[in-house]
C-alpha cells in the first residue's frame, strides 16, 4: 500500500522533463489509479497492485481486470509478496488471477520470491519454480508478450537488504532456464525478468550490469527523487 508522497511531485517533474530511455510503469493504490492515469503522460504506464480472478460476481472489495481497464489502466501486478504472505494468497489463486487478467487484456507483472528461511534451508529454487509453474500453467503461448516476471526475494523487500548482483543474476538465470525447459526457448529468451527488493540509486547500476536482470520493481526508492537514477541505471 505505497502512498503518494510529496517527494513524488518533485519526481513527477523530473520524470516528465526527461526523455525516458526505459519503460516506466507507476503502480499506485487502486483508489488512485484513475487520477494517476489521467495525470501521467501516455509515455508512463500505470499498473494496478492487484486484481481479482473473475470479471464479475459477489466479491465485495475486489477489483476486476475489466474495472481496471475501464479507467484506462493496462497493467496489473499479481502475486506480490505481501499478497502472498500478508493476505495469504495461494500459488493457485495467483495463477488463476494471472490467467484471467491476461484473458481480459491486461499486461501482467507476476511476482515470485522466496522467504529468508526458505533460502537458508536451501529451498530457493524449489519455491520459485513452484510459484512460476502455478503461473505459467495459466498462460497461453500467444500471451507471453504481455508477461513480465519479477523476482523479489521476500527477505530483500523493504528491508534495506538487497540481493547481491550475483545472487539476483543466479536466480534469474535459473528462472530463464526453467522457462526454456518448461515453456519454450523463445519465451525464455524474450520474457523480461525484473528484480525487486531494496533497489536504490546506489545499487541499481551494478544490478543492471547483470545480463539477465531486465529491469526493476522499486518500492521505497520510487518515492524519492533518486528514482530517476534507477530509471537511467543502464545509461
Ligand atoms: O516490492 C517492492 C515494493 O512493493 C519492493 O520494495 P522496496 O524497493 O522498498 O524493497
């Protein structure tokens, strides 16, 4: 539930006055989606932080992909670690949400990542492959162009502990190999795998140098003027 803070006014001016070299997508809380879509130029994408798995029905409090599209928004983040770990969303539910969002015409940023105890007990691969499988089972071959995978180790989100570039690259390579072996070589090669978890202006360049890190999912640092440096990490 990241808020919109005063620092963002400064950020907005910087982003709007610079020529964007990368795709930038802003994901405000649901209640601000329409305002943000109307305020930002079309060169900046807007994403919902979550959406539900069906188009209509008695699901008080939920937002369907159709409603998100109604306000001109074209992307949804699904499976964020807080959805999984605070709100108890299962792999199965996240897979169903991904399948429905894609069918409804949204692009999706699908988050996966292990908890600290899972990493420490040597289960990182098992966890992220299981999460990835639950998602990929719901994606049709022609929908992959609308999918971005976000690897976000839970222990690195909002903690100030970033995965080292080598740690992140190692998992990204494994995820790509999994896609190669279980989906297709084409999907493995073309799907963007972005990294999230305490990305800052200080560590973004080093992370961006890794060959399999195709972008970032940024929380705290996106609320600061430094965010512009993260957008330009590859330059
Ligand atoms: O996933 C994230 C935000 O939702 C990452 O957050 P931080 O960049 O603050 O670690």
